[in-house]
C-alpha cells in the first residue's frame, strides 16, 4: 500500500514565478527522462525479480521518484500560480499553461503527452538495472540543463537535490550489477557467443585510410579488422580472439 505524507522530500520555495521555465520543467514531470517514467519503470521491475534485496531497492527508489515527481509538480505549480494571477503576464500567455491551466500536466516541455513507451523494462534483472542506469543518466542530463538556466535560488536548491539523488541511484544500480558480476560483463543470458564476440569492424573509413583507435578496438580485449570487405572475400569475418 501507499501512504502519502504532505511534506515534500526536500523544500520547494520559489521566490519569483517564471512560467517559461515552468514549461521547461515539464520535461521532468511528463517527459521521457522525467520522474513519472522513472518511478513507474522501477515499480514494474520490482515485480520481475524474486531477489528480496533487489525488489526492496527497486520499490524504495520507485517511491522516492514519486516524491521527486511531487517536488517537480510543486516547482511548476509555484512558477505558474503567481504568473497566472497576472493577466498581463506575457510570459504566462505565451506558455502552454495559458491553455492547459496552471500547475503540472502529464506533458513534456513541448506539449507532447507522456507515453508508457518511455519505460524500459524487460523482466531480466540485469537488463532492467542497465536500463535504469540509462534512465538516471537521462534524468541527470536534463537536471543539469535545467540548473544551467535556473531562474532563482529556491528553484536551484530543489533541482540540486533532485540531480544529486539521480547520482545516488546510479551508484546503487551499479552496485547491484557489481554484486551480480554483471557491471562489466555484457553477456547475461544463455547466449553462447560465436567467434566474432571480440571483433571490431572498421566499417566507417576515410579515403586516407586513417582509423581512430582506442581501448574499444585494441588488443588484448578486441581484434581490429582494418578491411572487413577484404577479409569477407577471404571467406571469414571471424576474429578467433579469446574472450576475456
Ligand atoms: Mn528522481
Ligand atoms: Mn533516480
């Protein structure tokens, strides 16, 4: 069951309203990287694992994200309330709140409706935890963009807390993967990989033949195939290098 407490997780105190900024905040309310997406993603994933520790973590973080949704909702409410009271407010009139009304809506900053398609879940705990690291990265990137244009001190303080918690969640999901020895192992199912598992195909090349090299395409982890077409003519694209 759920019990709602009226006090937010962290103070939300907007001094002066900015409806244009509130519209950007919608990205974290009804947008792809937003708190609704995160909360529902972790909630549904919690039913997909029998591990009591993992289930507990997903349910706790899902509930915290719902608390974040409340904070973002309060920020939008405070940024639009005062502005809507002033009929002369040109910024309010030019925002989507002039049509939909003050306060948050399940829309992103461009007015597109929230979609369940934003949720990434697939019942395999490793896949789910990796999806969660990506979800947290998306949320953190949006919060950093919002912080860069935050119009007032109170908004900045709330956003700093929200951004910080996404960093904390990322660390927690990474810890869970590490415990499963899946933080740096791409294979997690029953797949028996073929000989190409370590092969890097140089399929984007310049006329000069220069190729960029890095640890992602170098020995001992990877075998670099300079000319895949030539090797294909020889009848094989297999690398044969041993997987670490
Ligand atoms: Mn959050
Ligand atoms: Mn999070």
